[in-house]
């Protein structure tokens, strides 16, 4: 019996199938992306705010909220992207200048917001992510299902709390500051300057435990679940909690 | 003032804050009591019952109780809306009992109330006896293990009641996720309870309970803010 031989340029039947499937997959991805961009809606608003005392509150249902400091010190700029049948976005400003953005109904909305760096912000989302960068005002971030990432902060007060997800904080620790980072079932990571001056209260009831070795601290209390300790003069207050995850203290690079 | 009027007002009179009777009535009852040993005796007896009732332990009913009550109410509403019909055997002892009208004096009512309260307490104690593992667990759940726990529970119940009224309108997936999260917290709380029951001074688990209650309140606050 004589076998048919294939020339070097010829394709094996399995390779033909592979190429066909790849082309099909690419077409599907492109078609989906085009369909999404065709149905996506955008929202943008700008609010003038008094310099130095601006306040922003965002209540989102699903999606990402990104807030960063902008060059403009007297304006809050909000832009959002959402699918056509998504919920309604309501953005208002009260007599004191506080801006409130609220999503009513369901559907994913992704926000990108720039604020004056000294703004106080209060963010809530049910599902998605919260990302805050380079602010110096008070920050309150709360998400039920998703991660919170806070970096480049010089804030006197930070409260970040998620139920199912990770919390990561990287920033300065001001002497009279208060920093509370909590997650029911995720990791809590705090990246602090080497010379940070703080009193720590950490509680981790999950199997992940606590990794606090990055700082040489004076321990007032230490069990395998609770730690109360100080670094420096112990001026700022840091509270870290997780029920099922882990707590990790790092030196900021 | 006559004995009958005094007897009718005694319960309100014994209330520490006399919302329901005027100062004049209080003075009249005071005068009557100083001159009427029978009414004075009755007042003392009612006072003792009231004091005893105040010292009875509070029991948080199991969650399933509300479901049972709701079922009874629904059944009654359905019965009211249903077309009227004659009971099959209205002439039996039950029919006779229903056709009778009973009137009781205040002391009879008080005594009856005390017996009913005692039976209820005995019943609850029997249900939550240490012979039943599952129900012993319920007892552990209802005990207060933190000094501020009663206030926390009242607040959480208030918030939960408000949510329960509109939970049926939520997206089913969200509702399931919400229930799952609350159950997870409750599981952790119950574990703490069991440990604290054996060692009430365990500071680590007291702190854990406080964090868990804060988490629970936080989830309820979120739902309110999200306007579900």
C-alpha cells in the first residue's frame, strides 16, 4: 500500500480546522466589540465647585468607579460609559456645592471622574471595582462585591470596606490621620512609608492570618487573631480587619 | 368613687407612666384605696403580678414563628374572602362554646393572664430544653453576649423589617446574593456565640462579634443607599 505524500506547503486537515476556528473566534470578538460600541452610551457632566472644599458622592450599582485628581482645582468632571439599556444616571449638585451621582436601576456603568485633589469623596458600588488615586481629601469607599484599590493618597481620613473582594491602600500616613481598611472575605494590603507613625489595630479571623513583619512595632497585644501595636510615636490610627481573608502590611517602595 | 370604677382603672393606675388616666382620677383612686381594704388587696395582687411579669426573661422568638403567624393571617384573610358557608357540625360542643358569651372580672382576667404567661414560658422553656441539640443552638443564639447587643439587634431588626417589606421586588439574583451574605455572617456570629457561651470573657471573640455586627449593618445600609 502506498501512502500519499504531502508537499511542504500543504496543510494537514487538522491545521485547516484550527485556522478556520481561529478566524471564527476573531470574527466573533470583533463583532461583539462592534456591537458593544454601537450600543454603548456615554455620559459627561462638569460641575463648578468651591476651591478647597469640594465634595463628591457616587452611588453605582455595577461597574467601575475611577476617581483621580485633576489639574483643575474648581471643577469636578464626570464621564461615564454604559450599555444602552442600562440604568439612569442622575447627577446633581446641592446648594453647598456637593455633587451627587447616582445610578438608578440595573446595568453596568463605568465612571471616570476627576476632582480637585482636596475633595472629600464617598463612593459606593454594589459590584465592580473602585479605584482612587492621588487625592488629599477624605476618602470613603465601599463595595459589596469587588476590589478597592487606593494609591498615591495624602488623605487625613480613609475608610475602605468591601464584603467580597480585596482592599489595597498605598499612601502617606498623616500624623492625625485615621485609616480603616476592611474586607469580609478578601485580602487587606496596606503599603505604608518606612517612617509612618501609627497605632495599629488589626484583626484577622480567617486562615490567611496576618503578615505584619515589614514594620518593627511595639506590641501592646498580640494573639493569633488580634494585634494592637505602635510604630513611631503611634499618632495616626490604622484599623485593619478581615473575617476570612488575610492582612498584609508592606513597606511602600 | 365606687369600687367598680376603681377596679376598671387599676391597671392604668399601676402603670408607671399614667398616660391613660388623669391626675384627678389618680387622686380619687388614692383616696378610695386608703378607705377600701378589698380594693387595696386587689391593687397589691396586681402589683405583684406586674412585678413578676417584669422579671420574666425575654425570649426572642424563632424566625419561623413569623412565617407561621403570616400563614395564619393569610388563611384568615382567605377565609374572610371566601363565600359564607354553614359549618358541618355547628351544633356540637364547639358550636355551643362559640355561641356562649363570657364576661370576666379584672382579677379573673389577671389570674388568667398570669396562667397563660406561665404556660407560654413553660412551653418555650420546654421547646428550648437542653435535650434538643438544634433548639439548644437557638437558645444560644438568643442569649445576649455583648453589653450593647440588645440595641444592635433592635437596630438590625428594624432595618431588616424595612427591607423585608420590599425584598420581593428585588432582582432574584441580587436577593439570593444578599441572603447568602447575611447567612454567612450569621454563621460566623453563631460560631462566636458558641465559643462565648463557654467563655463569656473571651475578648477576641467579643471583638469578632462586634466586627460582624458592623459588617451586617454595613450591608443593610448599602442596600438602603442603593435604593433596591
